[in-house]
């Protein structure tokens, strides 16, 4: 059984400019999302106008956390972003992104 400590975020894989933008995007998405717990991660339900920001977030997040699986979709006027992975990823995301338990 993996735990949240088994996953390591390598934030140094981003440039300083990318890290600033990553923090901006993380705050924007967390503030606007309706968060759903998934057995192996989270689903962020977002307003459709944040789809591009969600895509940019995925581009940066995968640099530091390549062990995550991303699913970004759009339906009518809403977007969703799923962040999932192996057992323990949900706990890791709780800690790293401050998502609810």
C-alpha cells in the first residue's frame, strides 16, 4: 500500500516563471472548482471559461508530478479536470494542493 509520502513533487522541474504561473493557476482553479472525491483522486468541476487555464495547469503539473493521470473534458458550459493515480495519490493531492478530504 502506497502512502502520500511515496509520491514526490519535483517543483524544481519548473522554471521560476512557471512556478509563479502554476501557483496562480492552482489558486484560480481551487477557488472556482466544485471538488468531488474519487477513489483514486479528485474531479474538479469548473466553469467552462476556465478550460484553457485547466489545460495550462495540466501542462505545468505534469512537469513536477509525472505520476498523475489527467483527464480534462468539456460539456456544454462546464469543464472538468480529473487528477488521479495509484493508491495514495488522493492523500498526496490533499496535502500538496490543499484539496478537501
